[in-house]
C-alpha cells in the first residue's frame, strides 16, 4: 500500500529495537527517509546498518529525556528537506521500584522517560511542522486504560498522562494542520517484555487476551505509520488500542477451549 511517504521525512525516537525499530522499518518500506534515535550508540549503529537495506536512514545516539537533545534531533532531521512530516515519540520504560516505595531518583527517571520525553518531542518538532502540517504519534500503553498493579504503577500513570497530553496538544496544534494521536500497544514481543516475564506469567496474561497471543512489533508499527499518513487525515486527539482485545472480555480463554 502506498501511504504517501515518498519524499517525506519521519522521525522515530527510541528506535534501536522493539516497537520503535519496527516503526522505522515500516516507514522505510513506505518510501520515507527515516531518522531514528536512542540512548545506546552501539544499538543505534546496529539498527541503522540493518535497516539501511530498506531505504535512507540516519541515526543519532542521544538521551531523549532532555528538551535540548530533542531540539537537536529535530534540527538534524529537518536539515534533510527543510521540514519534518511525521514524528513518533516512542521513548519509554517500565522500570520496577526497588523497594516498597519509589525513591526520588526512580520516580524522576520514570516520569522523564515515559512522559517528559513525549512533551519534549512534540515541542521540538512543532517549528518544523507549523508551515506545512504533519502528524505526531505518541506511543502510550494499554496500561493507561487498565492500570498496572503493584511495583510498576507509575508507568501506568505516566502513560495515562501521555493520553491526556495527546488530546490537549492535538487541539493546540490543529490550526497548523498538525494531527496528534496516541497508539496504545498491548503485550508485545519485545526485548523489554520478554526480559521481564517468565513463560508461565505470559501464559496467565494471555488468558485475558481475545486473540490469545502476544503482538509482534510490526503489528503495532503498521497502525502507527497509517496514523502518520494522509489516509488518517481526519483522525486526531484519538487513543487507538492495538491490544488483541486484551481485558475487553472476561474469560477470553474459554473461546479457545470450546473450539478445540
């Protein structure tokens, strides 16, 4: 499908692996020039090497928890054609607290990574979209609608904050023909998820999933790229769940049992 990205520039933050990597790949396959960022320099280099077979890609190692760094990334991306057409805020983490309560450092890290980076990204790209319009997609989480309990509850809170920010900034940017939406992935087969759960824990999680399986990163990436395209020109301030119907019904596993 031609989504209209030939000759366009797309930026994806936190894209050295997982969902961000898959989003960058989909943009490249649609003909966009892609700029990616992540903290780890080796990870960025590896991603650029692997993805370069699909199109023109640039990578920058920087910490997105800083307005200055997001401004630098936007400036570098805009230098390619003079503007930026799509921007995906994908930086995030689900770090568990070490004790019964969060320390100040733990709290600041999660708030910065999951929420401030999103705000900084939206602010950084605005000067380069305000003349010709564009699309921003913020990667939120199913946890923002179905809060995560016990030791990672701040993650859910910050992703809910991303949803709220998405709606307000969509209204603020609308006069400039800039659309802003949030995509809420469910449980997805990424290094972050697979490193945090045992197989038994995953099996229990999937009992509440209508499709009965984890998402693949490309299944999240395709809706993100579509929302960034002219085909989604009347969609803004929306929260799009891509969750396999997780926690939408009780006892989802029974459908699979009865149909065996």
